[in-house]
C-alpha cells in the first residue's frame, strides 16, 4: 500500500533527477478528492483533444510530445503532500498546474498557487459554492480561475500559456477555434435555411 510519505519521497526524488524536459509532464492536474474526477475530466478531454498524452510514469513519456499527469492531493487531509507537489513542480518539469477543489473551503488551488509560485496555477471550483474560495486570493498572490465546473476551459488556458513557447500548440489552438467557428456558421445556415421547426426535427 502506498503511503502519503511514499508519494512525497517520490516527488522529491523526481525533482532531484535531472531529466530531459521532453520526458516529463508539462501540465499537472490535481484535485482534492477522486469524487472531483467527473468534473476535472473536462481538462483531460481538452488536453487529449489537443494532442497531449497522459503520463503515468515520470521520466517515461508516451509518444506524444506534450503530456499531463494527475494526482489526488487534499489540502486538508494531506497538507504535506500538497506542499511537496507545489514545491517540486518546477524541478519536475511542470509548467502549468490545474487544481480543482470543492466545498466552501476549497483551498487546494490557492495554497498550491502560493507554494508553486511563479508557476501559473489555474483553479477550478468543482462546485458553485467553491467559487469565492478559489478566487479569493489577496493582492500579490495570483491565481487564474475559471467558473465552477469549467475544467475544459482551464486546460485550454493552460495550453494557451504553453503555446507562447511552443508554436505547434498555438497552431492546435487556432485549429480548434476555427473548427468552433465553422460549426457555428454551419448551424446558423441550417437554422436559417430549414426554419425553426425543421431544424429542431433534424437536430433531435
């Protein structure tokens, strides 16, 4: 059985290991509980769509050039693990962290942002009641946050940040946006040409 200390030791060992950045995860996804996974899976969906691979073994990347990892890290139940994750993120090659947490005391994104600074952290309130907690950082302690449940957008923001250094990611984002525009244009034309009733019938 893996203990919290085992995970902490592993993170620090990885941080001490001088790895080629192309073999380490680019995006770290953390959440306060596995019950948050359904909401946070939007981030996985967006990253997969943009050609990222899921990395489950540090230093042994899948064939995709850009990758992400996922951990459960509780600010309240495993504060030492939370600290270790934020403290080692830069040395482990993580460029952006997406952190999701629920409840009125959704402290994981905020605390991780403080510990991992200056690595950008994008907070995802898993529930509506988590929004105030996630965005309530004081001046000088920045965090980027999306609306409740919008982990898909959090991942898009993470890739936007990475795209400034990697033009191929910028191309993927532009292609995704152009597909959205084309979909809206096609829908608009169909609605106009068919009329409301026929459009509804063919869209069901």
